[in-house]
C-alpha cells in the first residue's frame, strides 16, 4: 500500500487556508481554483474506479463548500493511488491550485 500522507497533508493545508480566507478572496479566484481541483481529483479517482465510464462532474456547491469538496475528492483519490509517483502528481496538482488561488 502506498503512503498517501503527503497528499492528505497538502489538501488539509489548502482546505484550512480556504476556510480562513475572506469572502472577497474566495470570490476573486480561490473558490474557482478549488472547485477545479476538486473536479480534477474526482475525475482521476473515477477513472481508476470505473475505467471507460464517463466521469461524473462534481457539482458547484458554492464557495463556502469548496474546502470540503477538495477534501472529499482528495481522500477518494488517495484510496485508489498505486504508486509514489501518482501521489507526487496529486500533491503537485494541489500545490499548484493553492498557488493560483492565492491562499
């Protein structure tokens, strides 16, 4: 079993930063970046769990829910990762999204 701790730590940190961000920051770009990340992580998890199936898109539950959405998507993905390289790629996605979100 692969150690997914780096992924869960990175996404926990991003989620904490989103929760602490002012509404104005969420409205400018942070919420949109987080939702895009949640959708990508979810898409990747679904591709492993249901190869060949059309992925379902994570809905937009609003700017105050995106922290929870990235947590759920990342934890779902963590369950299906098979290598340290896959974990590293997921961590990179989280860190890049956090940087673009400015939190």
